[in-house]
C-alpha cells in the first residue's frame, strides 16, 4: 500500500482557516492561534465519536510548540516541508487527500 502523496506546501499555506475571529490563509496563522486551536479541540474531546478529536488537538499542540521553538511568527515562517508533513494531522488538508 502506497502512502498518499505529500500535499503541495503552497496549496497548504493558501488553505483558509478560521482564527482570530476571521477566516485567513493558513500561512497567516500565528503560534498563539495554533495554541488556541489546540486548546479548543482539547476541550471538545470526550468519549465516543469525539474521542478522535484528541489526536487532532495533540497535533495542533505539537504544531504550536514547533512554531514557538522555531521562532516562527506565522506558519509562513516555517520550512515548507515541516508544514507539508503536518497538514493532514492538523486537518488543514483531509487525511488521505479527500473527505469523499
């Protein structure tokens, strides 16, 4: 079984996300907004179907930590490969490349 192709970094950076009260390109997301997303998802984690949200919350927490350690003000300040490697775990692009 082949792994799905790694998404194109420029397409990932252009994906819209909701943060800071508005929709914006993923590239503009700050470390604080990534941390807030992790906390929001962690709070939504429960049992049953919502238990799966825990892995996405953890991915956002790790991503925020990566941004902080790299000194990145926004996602655009990270290495493109670092963004591509994490995009599916963050659900910026759906795992496997499609929700269908």
